[in-house]
C-alpha cells in the first residue's frame, strides 16, 4: 500500500504533484560528495538534479536548476572543502547564434540554486576543478575558457578573446599538481596553457585534423600521461601533450571509436589507474593496461554520457546514458542492470485508460527508441510501471486508444500497431489500407465557401477513383470510438475502422490534410487540423467544415462534452460552442494560455484543461454550471485524467505525476 499525503484546497493546491515514473530517460552526469562516496548527484537534460544516498540504487528529485526545463546539466562540481557548496554548468539546445545556459551555484547541498552573473547566458560545455586548489575552477563555453579563483563566485575569461581557434570548448582538465596547467579540448583540436591562460599552445601532434575533443583525462600519479578522446579516436600522450599516439585497438581505423561512434567520456579507476573506461555513443569500453587493449563491456545500443567508479570499491560502476537512464555494475563494468528507481525523465506524448480495468493506464513516449515505446501501470500510475514495447521496432508513440473489443492500439510515426497478447503487431500490412498516394493536401484556411466546396468535391472524386495504395505509413495522432466504429487522426487524413482497428479506410469526405486531433461524444465526431475543424453528427457518415472563432490561432486541443458542446484551445484561450460551431464563446476565469490538451471527464461531468509555459496551472470546468476551478500543480502538464478520487497527468519531460491526495494503491489494483 502507498499513501500519498497532500493538502486539500477548494481553489489551489500549495504543493507540487508527486512524480511517479515510468523510470528511465536521459541521464547526463554524475558527481560525488567527497565526504560520502554513497552520496551522489545526477544531472539531466531537462534541468533537474537528482541525488542518491545509497550509491546510485535509488534516486530522489533534488531541485529544478534555474526553475527551467531546458537546461542540459553536463557537469556538476562538489567543493572538497565544503560539500554543501555545489556548482553546476548548463547549456541549452538552441541555435548557436543565440547561446544560453550558465553557471549555477548552491550553498545548501543542491536544494536551492542561484545563477552566477558573470556567466549568465554562457553555453557551458565543460567544467573542472583544480585538484590541488578547490577554489580554482575552469569553465569551457562556446566563447572560450573562463576561470574562477574564488570557488565560482566570480569568473574571468583566460583564453584570448580574439583567438580564432580557442572557442567551442567541449572539455577541460586541470593538472593535479599545478593549477596553472590547463588542457582545453575544442570542436577543432586541443590546446594547453602552463601559465594559467596567459599563453596557449596547440597540442595536435599525432591527432587527426578536424577532431572534436570530448574528454581529457590526466593521470593523477603521472601527470605527463594524458588521455584524450575525439571524434577521430582515443589518443594518449606520455609527455604532457607534446605528442599523441593511439595504442592497439584505439585508433579510428581499428575500431574504437569507429566512424559512427563518439567517445563522450573517459574515466579512470581511482583504485587501479591502468584501468580506464571509455563511454561512447555505441557502448562502454574498458582497458586494463593503460590503453593498449580495449574491450567492449556493453551492447552497442548503450549511449554513455558519463561514468562513475566508486573510489572505495572499483567493482561498483555507474553509467549515465541516453534513454536507459542509470545503469549499475557490481563486477567492474562487466555487466550492467538498470538502476532508475525514482529517476524519471520520460517525454510522454500519449495516454489511454483501460475502460475494462479502471486502475490500468498506458502511456506512450518519444525519443527513447527501444528503451521507450509504451509503458503500463495497473495501480493508477502510482507504481509498478512495466515496459510493453515488443514489436514497436523502436518507434515513437504519438497516440494510444482502445478498440471496441478492448484491444489497445498505438499510433506511431510509421502507422498503427495493435497489441496482441504482449506484443504489438503492425496493422494494415496484409490488408493494404486504402490510402491513395495521389491525393493532395487541401488546406481550407483563406478559402471562400465556394472554393472549399470545390476542393471537397475534387478530393472525394480522387478518393473514389483511386485504387488501394501501399501499406499505411504515416504519423497517427489520435483515436476515438463511437459505437463499433473507430476514427484515427493522421498526417494523411482521417481514417475509419469498422473492424476493431484491424483494417482501416480513408474518410473520403474529409480533405486529405494533417489531422492532429479527433474527439467524440455519442454520435458526434470532430476532427481538427492545426487550422481547420470538421464535424459529423451521424457517427461519421457525413461531415461538414466549421468556422473557427474570429482571430483563432493555431489549434492545439479538441474535446466534446456529454451534451455535445465543442471545446477547442489555442495559444490564447479556450473556446466552446453549444450550437455545433455556429458561434463560439470563452469562459470568464478560464485564463488558460498555451493550451495543450482538453478532456471531457465523464465520471465527474467536467472539462479538464492543461497548458504549458511559465505558469503551471491546470483547470477544471464543472458542467453544466460552467464554474471554473484551478490548481497550481508545480508542473507543465498534459493529459490530465481522473483516477478514482484523484487526478493523474503527464508532464512534458518528467513522466507521470499524481495529485497530492490520499491514495490507496492496493485498493486501486482491485478495481
């Protein structure tokens, strides 16, 4: 049994909703508390920092750095002289002409963070601390190399501002003995200074030109021994970077990394310095003889962003990976298992409840390939998430729906899949879904009524004369059911199925367009693209186009309530129509912006609205009174749904969250 304790308010909840998985996602970097090897920090690609108190077996959310969900946290430093003092470097995935990020500092062990003014809006790609003097820190940005001599409080550029080579700094290392010796790896070869940045020397002898340098490692005992990883291979120098060579098995031509592999991180075993790990975009490699021979220890599907080796026990190794989250080894990196309890960085794009089993919910994710797909929970999303992705072939899941017979359907970027047993099977390969390849998109925006009618007739004529085309291969954005009929909104038109989702045909009376949304209530069905809305009042037999609200912008949500009222949303507001689109109204008190989902909650006879943006509000409209209530959830939500006496919702990048109420998961599982 799990009890979630929360606050009860009529208008607004004062605490954030609780994150509940599914576990996994993108993990970027580790840092260790120098006074406690079991206390670890984990940086992510969405601004969150997690911590573990048991060596990485369980994780808890610590803080959202900068209160932003777009910060990539690739580097975290813990001050050896004060473990409560933590420094993080961040960058933002954006146009290189408009870099963003910065240095963030915490004085309470990562609980709260402040942005350092000197480095504000710098895209920080590298961060290192001087082992001999923890007050000295260096940062690499798209502009160059910066240094702090007061534990990160102030920063100054130490690379020449007019230098045409020392910029886009991706990696840094400070000599263990002399803090004036600094190595900097750029997107084009490495550099070195021996006088704290007054002068810089190119150290490219032996390195293939045009090499991006991702990681630099200095042996703490033999400081002239330097390892360097680049897009062209792994290199080693025994003379402080004067000359680099590649040992057996580490030249580009000999396989690590190959032309398709990048070594993102090098990490030395602090207990056995001849053991070095190479984390690549195609698996983890290890050498036990200082680089003479490398052995792959994971599958090539593992994208490694960082490696942590327990300084008290070299058998304990952690990997921060893309998609698979944290992996843990207790045999020195020979084998790994997931270690994501409490860590969730999934981007959920689809949600469906099982109408036959109320406590069972399915979610679909994107950008996780074979590590993603579909996840299912039988406890209302509170615990016990299981991956259910066999047969999806690593596709992104844009939509989920349930057929009249109870079977589940998944809409992907490459067509429709149906769950048969525990495996997804592609729909339409045998039946050849009739989607004519010669139909053209027919946008209705800006057209007169006569022009729209002509387009509609032309589309219908094409549909009736076309023969069955190749298997349906398009993006599928939504499913609905009315009676025994299913409809699907896709990038190549609206589809209809009378066979429980096993075969589909194109709805010929609707223009072929990228239809993003579909909704139904009783015999009323609506389909919406970003700029058009079609309605049927006879379960899809006939359709007609509706006029959108005056000044209406790009549509972002669609729903129909139990009385047949239409609801749509855009970036400015929520609109509703009680007369089937003849006129539209807005609700006072429903101050929703950037609407991303509207849902009719039949059990409570209310409309639920979620938004994205700086505000973290979610709304409910009680029917028929039209009374608006709202919550400050602490998250940007989508797919807010009822689950018994509480609500669940999906976040944009952090998995499922649950409303802070008293919840008995054992009781839910019995429903």
